[in-house]
């Protein structure tokens, strides 16, 4: 069992070591984000259509699909969006991912999207799913809720986490 744990740790470290480095953000705290913070989720959007379109674009571009699940009421979701909209970070994300933001209301809408990847119940938001579209496989299964307390992280830590799933 120890041998397996060491191998998984080595794989995770290798994966992070091979990731594209995140851009260095010019802000050190969330207080420096542009106000008001963005409302990243279209509450009236057809989530299934948005998901299918983003997945098709990700396949065509041969990049992972980043599914951002959350709600506009959620401060952590809006902080994450504020970091993702930083010019250097936006350029980085646009180059390495196809991104779709899905409104999950108060955890009572669009649950079919996370269920597609075996997530029966959202434990918090933002929930970020990184999908290898070539195999339609969730890459970050054990880390989808890592940013649910985004306000406890620095903007650079959020950027580094997002970059850690790239190649």
C-alpha cells in the first residue's frame, strides 16, 4: 500500500512539474481586484447547450475543458472570476483551456453537468471540473472543491492551481 501511495504522489508531483507556469499576477490581494466583482454565471443560459458547445470547441482545439460551477450569490465564485479575468490570467486560460461557466443556483439547477462526471452532489462552489475531452474523463476528481474557499487563498495561489492542470 505504501508503494502505491508513493507512486500516486510521484505522479501528482510530476503532473504539477510538467504544468505550464501560471502568469505572475500584478495583484497581491483580493482587495486589488476590480470592483464590482464579476457576475460570471448566466442564470438564464441553457446549460446543456453551453456545455456541449464548449466541449466541442475544446475537442477541436485539443485543450481541456474547464467547467466552472457556481452561483452569482457566491463570493468565492466571484473572487475566482475576478482572478480569472485578470488580463494575464485570461490570456493564459484562453490559451490552455476552453471554459464554460454553469449556474447551479443554490445547488438546485443544472446538476446533470456534474452528474455526467460522477459527482452526485455538489459539496460547495465554486466547483471546478477539469475534463480531458479526448476521453471525456474528469482529470481532477479529488480536487473539484479545492477552490470552494477561494477567499482564503491569494490571487497567485488561485492562478497557480488553475495552471497546475495544464500541460
